[in-house]
């Protein structure tokens, strides 16, 4: 098993992967925001408070995407600092 597959990618591939991840995070965030809004609306109108924690926990599905994005950003920063020294 590879320890860090991001180190094997070129700078152009990292930039491409960052751009793709950013688009995916934005798209998924929009869809999840709409879904959570609908769940909150249903919770308020139907007085069904069990939907509120579900709506809040749905946002946790974005956490792995943000972790992956931070790893890509860290790899890009480490390469920039390595070449500027």
C-alpha cells in the first residue's frame, strides 16, 4: 500500500485534482444545502423534530472531501516551499 500517492503526482496533476475537488465540493455543498433546507422546512411544518439532527449530520458527509482538499493544498505548498529555497 502506498503511503502518500499525492507525492507521486506532478504539479499539473495536483492542480487538476484540486480544481476537480473544488468543483465537486461546491456542487455537493449546494445539493446538501438544498436537502438540509427541505429537511428543516419539513421539521418545522410537521413539528417532527427528529429531522433536525438528520439535517445537521448530513453536512458531515462533506468532511472527507475537505480533508482530501487540505491534503492536496498541503502537498502543493510543500512543493512550492521546496522549490523556493
